[in-house]
C-alpha cells in the first residue's frame, strides 16, 4: 500500500459518508499535487507561512480565506456548480465580505443614501418574479454598494453604517424600487496575503462597479447577486471572476416628469436602471 492509500485508509472510520468522501478526495488530490510539483522543503515552509499569515488576518470583520477563495476562482466555481442548473432564474454571483445584516427596511421607491452624495440620483426599479413570470410579493431585497470613494460603509469610518444600504419589500405586483447613486469600481482589500499574491502575479485587484442584492422570499431559493454597469473597464478582468453577462445593465438618462415627482419625489434629472429578478421555487433545491 503506498503512502496515499495508507493516509486515505486512516480516515475510513469517519461515519458520515459525505464527510469521508470530502476528506479522502482532498487527500488524494493533495498528494497528486505534491507528487506532480515535488516542492522543496523551503517551498513547503513558504506555503505553511502563507497559510499561517492568512489565518492570522481573519477575525469577525475580515475573512482573508474567503478572499483567497474568491481570487482563486473557487467561490465562483462553487456558485456555478450550485446555481447554473436552471437557466431561467437570475444568475447568482459572489457574496463578498461587505454585507451588513439588519439594515433598515425602507419604503418603496425611497433612497438608500444616508450621507451626502454629489452624483446625480439613480433610480433602480423592476419586478421580482418566479420563473413563469408571476409576481413575487413580499420578497425581502437587501441592497448594498460603494460610495463615490469606492468604499462600503463598515469599511469606511467616515460613512454612516446604513449609507448606501437598505432592505426593500416587493409590492403586491412584485415591483421594487429604490434611489441611489451609481456604484463605482473599487479594489478588493489588498493589504493582506491575498494582496501580496495578486501583486506577485501582477494581477489587477479591481472589481467592476456593481450593486449587491440578496433576495429572499417564502417558497423560493435565496438569490445573492450583483448588477454590473455596462461599459465598466473591469468587466473583463474582475479580480474575483464574478461577472456574468445577464447581470450587466445599462442605465438611461431621464428627465424629471410628473410621474417621477409624484412616485419617487425626483425633481431633477436622474438615471434609471430597470431590472427584473427571477427566483426559482424552493422545491427544486438540489441539496
Ligand atoms: C464584493 O463585491 O464586495 C467583493 C466580493 C469578493 C471579494 C471582495 C469584495
Ligand atoms: Fe462589492
């Protein structure tokens, strides 16, 4: 019996079949990797140091390992495997580290801007539907995005916690609407081991501008996704590989009119994104 077989056998007493499979397959692939690459002792030590440093950076507010998974494409690979069986539903993408739970529930059509913003208003609106196009009422839509300086609240001590964040509930006809400003592209946190790796590989740490959405509704699978802006210079080169074509949207320039004034209190020219999110029923969940 070779060493790999011995190690695999040493884990055979794990009773949970799935866990046994996950661990023994990991060992098999790891041993294959070591056999193929034949690391020197120095390289092995360097790898251990990298993992140690990465672990030391992790705490409640920072998860360097998730960031590592993101830049290695593992987060998006898992997303693909779990969510791409249904081609009708709105595609999902990475969650990212900047979500804050329990943000205020805001009225339909209201603004998520809590601090001053110089950019023209952006109205984002559309419907939440099922895969047949029927409206989904009462869906909980969490949104969050960067301010004009490319930072999220929580990351930037100068922003109010609820700035550019909020929760909206879809109306009876499935519609949702909120006011914001255009998000901007920004670098992922690059002051840790992931940043060092990216610099060493001469990779860009930038993400194209996007608005995050987390949508939950009774009877439906949750959806974690973004809307990206057409024309962004980083769409082809997202540091975490999160872009999907169906999530790229265009905004239009609109003039204030009676409807925008009455429905949304928009008295100035504004920008508009219209996007419908399609949810899959809970019953088709795979695992
Ligand atoms: C984000 O979009 O917020 C994000 C996602 C992955 C890594 C870093 C940031
Ligand atoms: Fe983001």
